[in-house]
C-alpha cells in the first residue's frame, strides 16, 4: 500500500510518474502525480514544456469547475506509472507543480483507495481478494 500524501488538505493519493518527450526520448522528468477521478484528461506542469521540449499538437475544448469551456493547446508525451507505459498520451497544461492524472490514464489501471487508512494501491492487473 502507498501512503496518501499528507501535504495535500485533505490527504490525497499521489504517485511518482515518468513523463518523457515523444520526440526527444532522452528528455524525461520524474514528477509527483495526483490521482484525479474527476478529470477527463491528464494535465502536466507548464514548466515541463520547455524542459522536455514539447510542442503543441492540437487544441482541446475543456470545461472547468465553473462550467466555462476554454480552448487549450494539447501536447503529446510518454507517461509511465505503476508498470503502465503509455507511449503517446495527449495532455494539457496546468499551473500546478504536479501532474494531475485523469481518467484517460486511470482507466488503464486498477485503483484501490483505502480512505480510512489513507493508503492506496495501483496495479496493471486485478487485485486478488484477501492477498
């Protein structure tokens, strides 16, 4: 089990991910990622654009919490988390200093949240009951 990150209020499920450029494979960064089942898409810190030499590939229309639709650039990255490698993932940018893992990634994983104990598990295969 992985402990929730208590630096978030309330504590949250946070895991380390590897983000890499799909063009410049040697450009990569290990960063923290917040699991966000309410997010449709994954968002990466704006600071990674220059660091990884990312270029916009498209525009996406996204709707925020205030139900306002905004057109944003999207970028292609390679993402690795919990044994899962997505070779080309379309992401948007966030002003946060961590990745927000959306359902576009989480739907490829088994996620077990244990809120009362502030722990969680991520796996690419189903959990075995009682194990």
